C-alpha cells in the first residue's frame, strides 16, 4: 500500500519530516521525528540498511560535528576544559546531539525519495507546474549524483594505485592529496555536461513548456489520506512547539 | 589482481603476500595499473607535474627525479607537451601520459585495461613499440583487450572469454 504512493505524496512527506528538523530545538521532539522518519522510510520500502551502512563509514564526521558544535556552544555545566579554554559543556553536547538528529532526519527522510524513479520525480514536478527547465535540472542532478560518487571513489583508488597510501601521509599532505581528487572529477563532470548538451541538441531536445507525457501520475485515495494526515500532524507539532 | 575487488573465492598473492592484506598503495608501488579511461588517473594541471605526482607525495626531491621525467617524456613522445594541461590533450596523448605516469614508479608488472581504446593506427604502433620495449626490459604485463592484432603482437599467452568460458590459446 505504502510502496505505491504517488511521488508527490512522498515529496510532501519528506517536507513534513524535514521542516520540524530545521525548526524544532528540542532533542525529545527531534528523536520522535527521527523515529517516525525511520518507520515511514521502512514502510515505503527504501533500502535503509544500505544507507545506514554507508553512514556508519562516516561516523567520525558526525562525531567531529557534534564536538565542534559543542565547543562553540558554551552553555550549561562545564564538563571538560584545558586551562581556561572550555571544550565540552552539557549545553554544548545537547546542541551537538540535536544537530546530529537533524542531519539524520534529513538524510533518512530523503531516502523516501529513492523509492521513486527519476522519471516519476520529474513528472511529479511537471504536474505541479514547476517550470520544465527546473524539473529537468533536478532529473539530471539525480542521474549524475551516483556517477559523481563513483568517480570520486575511482579517482581515490587510482591515486592509491600510484603507490600513495593516504593513511600514511601527514595530515597536511593528506589534505593536499584530497585536493587532487577534485580536479579530475570537476573537469570530467564539465566534459560530461558538454557532451550531454550536444547529444540532446543533436536529438532536437528543447525544454519547451508544452509537453505531452506517456506517464501521467494520478493521486489515489491513500495519497489524499497520507497528505492530509501529514499536513495536520506537522501543523499540530509546530503549534504545540511554539505555543506550549 | 590489484586488490580493487575482492576475489569471490581463492586468493591473489603478490610476492608471497595475500593481496587482501595489502593496501592499494603498497600494490601500486609494485604493479602499474592503466585504467580503461585515462581521465580517471590524471590528477594534475600539467603533463610534467603529472609525472612528478607520486614522487612529490612520497617525498623524493624533484631534482633527483628530473632526468627520469625527461626520459619518460621522450619515451612516450610527450616532450613537446610537457607544459600542457593534460585535460586538453587528445585521447591518445592522455593514454600515453597515464601510462608514463604509471611507469614512473618503475613497476615490475603492468595491468593494462583496453589500452588501445580510442587510438588510431599510428598511436597504436607507438604504444606497441613502447610496450615491446618494456617487455624486453623484463616488465611483465597482463593486457585486457578486444584488439586481437595488438594482443597477438605482444603476448606469450592469450586467454579468451567466450560465452562465460575461459579458452586458452597458444601463441
């Protein structure tokens, strides 16, 4: 039932989940939204395991972000300090955890969109009267993102196969090395974009606003139901958060 | 064979060490790998800098390596292009640059993935002569290619994959 939701319903769901992530500043409420995001993501059929596995590889980035957030938010009880310089405070850790919760809600709610294909997303935006230039750009971005990720990975492997072990380099040299990943990736991306635009022009493609489409999306009853529930819930959450 | 992918069964050994226990960096110092798409392994903004890339990170002073860079530029017919931006070179030139950069490490073994893709007959001949030279110098190599003529001129052993089966052919 949930797996056949219209792509527009999924967009509204993602917006309803990510809005409190940005506006709410209460760790308990954020935890509740995160749990709802995880459950919805599982019901709708996204490959949450795979995404969590990828996230586990960058746990240290999350940890650093919490730490940095905590250092720059000096409120509450002092927990760790070096001389007169306070590193960790109770309030700082809470802010850091809130920040991580926000990030997780946004990432996990966005996984809902991965259950629709690129064509459906473009069609959904078109039927919402989003200008075709914009929906087409979105579709190209969705198509190119995994390629970009693969290219960064391949370039890093290529650098290592030149006999360089990034882990064994000094920190400053390692940062310098990572800079070299981006020149081939950036140049290849520009080249690919050029080739794509020539190929599209050669096939007489133009982003005309008047288009016919084989795929036409239609809301089902369940879509109306989910959209209504989501909008009511988000309004209730924000109302209670701001007025109580 | 370079440790990029893990074997589904069995093990690959490099100088007695299981490749799964060796980092790609350690493998790269012994095996030179040429990607099918040379753009993936060009990182710098000049041809000469590209050849110096590994040595710069491994801490070799540039002066000591300069004669080797000049020799590689000469060998791969890149001397006139040494200050050019690699991404503006032709496909064949980029292919030769990628191979020259791999050779700068002095690998004892080369793995070349479709090295003739996008090369015209003249460039193919240049590449063939370079690889023959490397074979004579004692560098071993495995070449993955659809170019039968190119392979026949270089190989001591050919393994074909036909409909998922391995067929060994005598040369």
